[in-house]
């Protein structure tokens, strides 16, 4: 669908309209980005389907390596716990949210595994030291159409990250997620001292995500190779930070009310084309990762259509 309305109307559409609902199938597999490589990312497609409504059921259902589709229904609330509850997701698993499915103070941890899909969930207010979604030492992961948030009423370390990818995570696509109202949104590579493990890995695609009212990390990217296109970064303390030798390709993103839209720390690099920097600017060191080197097919949306396209980011898909 093409939108001819002026930019002000597009902004209003994102901030005031009801979320757009997109139909999805429980058998969907990753079709764009790094998650399509290395054999592809199919999650639990073709496996058993289980619906869960409690933390105990969720924890049990996502364990093991057999193909499985786990559908979260209703709200699973662990807000009474003193720290965040981390649920470890096994290989060959799709964790999907039924309409309105919400996890409170419950994070999903993809650790030392492969072939995982997480879609359609609202995850919020996960206390430190648990991320809303954490991917560590894992390959082939697709994170799509989730709503991740906390609040900024507490110290920046009261919560941890919304979506962190560390310890050589690889072949990952992050698409159509809404990350908002949080201090530290999305971290790639956890330490300046972890280059031996991370270098040559952390190949990640971010596309059509909406970062809003976050302090930093939209994302912050160390060591790896990142393709960031058609994202909308709104009212962020700072924007995309390329660090420690990372090579980023940053295409057709929109920045609104965001200073330091794209910048380097410790010799991170970027190639940037077609972006709308808003009040910010690009001060990143010039990189070498160009569009002709992207190892998968993709289609760029025009920069002036990004806000409208990203209006459907978040937990706006339905498996009904």
C-alpha cells in the first residue's frame, strides 16, 4: 500500500491510530535478512502446537530440541518476583503470542541453541539482570512483531536490555518490533574485551523496527556486521552507535528528535545512504560494507514511506 499523505499525517498515524493488524501463520519462517542464511530459520514449523497460560507451562513447553510451536495466551505476570524471570527457549522453537499475549517481568533467553522464532508478544518491565529478549551463543533467530518496553521512572540499571545479542550470536533478523520507554534498548556485543569471540559473528539485520522514547542503543553494535534499513528512531537520547570495528550498512532510516543519529565509538564504521537524520547527523567513520555485499535479497522502502510502513511494528500480528 502506498501513502501519499504529508509527513505530519504519517506521524499522527503512528502516534494516535490503533495498531494495524496483520494476519500471520504459525508456520511462518524468516524470509528477509541474515536469519534466512545458514540453512534458514524455521523455528518450530511442522512440529507440535501447545498453548500455555502460566509461567510453569511456558517454561516446560519451550524446553528441548524437538520442533514445537508454543502459543502464549493471556497474561503471564511475575511482577511479584524480586528480579526478572528468564525462560530458556530450546532449539527448533516458535514462541508466538495469541492476541493480547503479555509477559510481565518474564524474559525469553535464547542461549547456546539454534533455529528460534519469537513473534507477536508484548514483554514489559523485566527487572535486571534479565533482558526482555536475550540471544547468546545462538544462531538463526528471528525476532518479529513484538512490543518490548519498561519505563524510565527508575534508575537506568533497574531494568536490563530490551533486546540484547551477545557472545557471538549469528544469523539473526530483528523486524517490525516496537522498542519503547526504556533506558537501554538493544545491545549487540556486550563488552569491548570480547572481540576474540565476537569477531566474524554478530551478523544481524534490523529492519522496520520502531525505537521510541529510549535513552540509547538503537542499537549499539560492537564487532559484527549489521544491516539496518527502514527503521524509525523517534525521541531517542542518541541513535545508532557503531563500535569496536563493527561494519554497518545503514539505509533509508528515519530519525526524529534524535541527536547523534549515527556515530562511532572506538573505531566502529558505517556506510550510510538515503537516511533522514532529522535534527541529528551522521558522524560515523566511513565503512566498507556496501549494498552490493549484502548476501541476501531485500527491497528498500522509500525513506519518506518509512513512518507509515513502521506503523505496524509491535505486537500487531494475529495468528487467529
